[in-house]
C-alpha cells in the first residue's frame, strides 16, 4: 500500500465531490445553520447566566435583610441556589432544557430542582433544539452520506474500477484514499463550528475560574474528528459493497435511521423497563414513613425524642431541659435534621442508582452505536449531562444542611434555655449580623476528573469504533469486487 496513491485517490475524491454547484449550495445552507445555532447558543448562555446570577444576588440580599430573628425561623425562611450554566453549553445544550436550575433550600425539606425550560415550552422541545453539537451529530452525518454514497459504487458501475485495478491500484489504496478524501471534506463543515466555539470561549467570561474548558474542548474536538473518520469509513465501505449508487444511498439512509433514532430509543426503553423508577409520591411517602418511625422532632411527646431527652438530662445531671447549659429545642432540631437528612440521602442514593443503571444501558449501547458514543462524550465534556445536574443537586443539599445546622447551633448557643419550645416573641432572637456571617451559595461545576470518569466508557467506545473502522476498510478491501 503506497501513501502516494492514497493521496492521489483522496485528492481525486475531493475534486469530484466539491466540483458540483450543489455542493456549495449545501455548504452555504450548513454555514447559515451554524451561524444561527452559534448566535442562539451564545445569546442563551449570556441571558441565562445574567438571570441566574442576578437572582442569586437578590436571594442573598433578601437573606441578609432579615432583622433580628429566631434562628429556626431563619432556617425555614431559607434561600435559593441557582445553577450557573457551563460555557461549553453554547456548543452542546445536552439536558440543560430538561433539568431544573433553581432549588429552594430550607430546614427539614429537600426540595426538587425546578424551573427547567421544558416546563415552559411546548411538546416540540422533545424533538431537540438546534445546537452546534446537533449539527455535527445528526445533520453532518447525513450530508456525508449524500456526498460519499457513490464514491466507489459509481466507479464500479461505469467500469472505472476495472481500469484502476488493471493499472496496479490496490483496493486498500482506493478505500483508504476515498475515506480520507471524504474525511477532509467533513473538516470543511467541522472547522467553522470549532472556530466559532474557540472565539466564543475567548470572549465569554466564565464566573467559574477552574472549569478546564479548554481541556474539555480539546477532548470534544478530538472525539468529533474520530467520529467523522468513522462516518467516512462506513460510507465508503457501504458504497464498496453495493451494486449501485442508489442501493448504497438507501442502505446509508437506513443506517442513519437505525443509529440515530431506533437504537437510542430502544436503549432508553430497555433501561426504563429493566430498572423502573418509583413515582414522586411513592418516593416521598417512603421517606415520610421512615421519618415517622424514627421520630418527629417537632412533636415534644414523640417516644424517640423522649428517650433522647432523658439521656441528655442524665448526662448533664439535671431534671429539666430548662436547666441545661444550652437551648434544648435547638438540640432537638439539630438531631432531627441529622436523621431526616440521612434518610433522604439514603433514598436519594437508591433513586440515583436506578437512574445510573438506566443510563448504563445507554452508555454500553455506545459500543454498537458510535452516534450514542459521541453524544455522551459531547454532553459530559460540556457539563450539560445528568452527572453535572446531580452534582449541583448534591452540592445544593449539602449547603442546605449546613445552613439548617448553623441556625440550630445559633439557637442552642444564643437562645435562652428557659424557653423549651416555639419561636414566638421578640425576646428569643439573635442578632441579624449572624445572617451576613453565613456564606452565600456559590455553584462550583463538576470537577474535570468526575467528568472524565463519566465519559470514559464513551471515549473507549470511540477508540474502539476508530480501530473497527480501519479494520472494516481492510476487511472490505480483501473481499471487494470490481463488478
């Protein structure tokens, strides 16, 4: 196999594909779609970032504006946590439109993350949003199929292959040359998108200092390059094994439908069937049932907390809670928060495990579907996947727990132990300066190491498919026929 011949076949394919005027019409349409997607993505990022930061500041101002107040009232007054969008979200929206971005944080309750774009949109959102990633994952593949479907089949049909082979050309040189030629054409479509993302990242300010966005972009770019080579190899292989260009095009369209629609939907359906999730009502009921069994911290006559009270009185060698050196109600609230939070985390971990099991079905399906592999890598490296959403939810709940326990500690320390329960009255309050001392919530993105761990199966799948694509070209070259 001579590289000079491969280069000649690649250049010949390039010239034949880019000569027709229809190619430039198609390219112009793609560039217009690219420009529209880029402007939409950048505007959406800027708007969402400004809105969320503005409301995070307002939530903080509202928290600090509270007057002298009982700490437990402040724990229920609560605050909000807003998820800051990823800068690479301008490229791949991922699950951003379907996952919430705001959660209300208060004592004793773990509220869900709300206000996703999907809740304010019509059902058309399920068909996807036009993003730069979507152009590369769905639109560009079918463009490459239309450009390359006749790459070998036409030469076979008009007898050109016989002449090439009789003059000493080898099948490996023909297949690799045409695959590289188609891959080079794909770079014409990929390069403007990559350039736009690089320019946008230079000018967009990220509120997060260490988001590793350049390293993430490098991984995304290399993965898409491998994906485009895989598509090029598949296209030339199908063209080689087809008797006519028409037959090759139909087979490629069938592959596109199979890999883009049927297999991903089937993987999702199988994941939901094998690992069913409980309803929201069943999930909350299970937690409340265990909370009742453990004890109600707001009920002074609860059996569990009666036992706790007796043990505390014994340890401090006093007969009444009013004789304790701290506010007993605050102590009970602190213990109650520990119990309810532990129960919630236990049930939440089970639910997340179910979701992960469902997602694992999709992850491992990437070994039979390169479209799924590139989609997973793209979302994960853009921090718009499920793991990024769960990372925010976990950090928000950790902040909520710290807030509640800080207020309970203030109650234990500053509220007179002579008042057994309740939070009424101005005599049982703490200074409002304590509200300012408690730090505001600052969303930190999922770490790069966690993203790499989540993306690892898909990255391995892309490497596997790249090797398989080369092997497919070699295998086809041994069995190919000129007629």
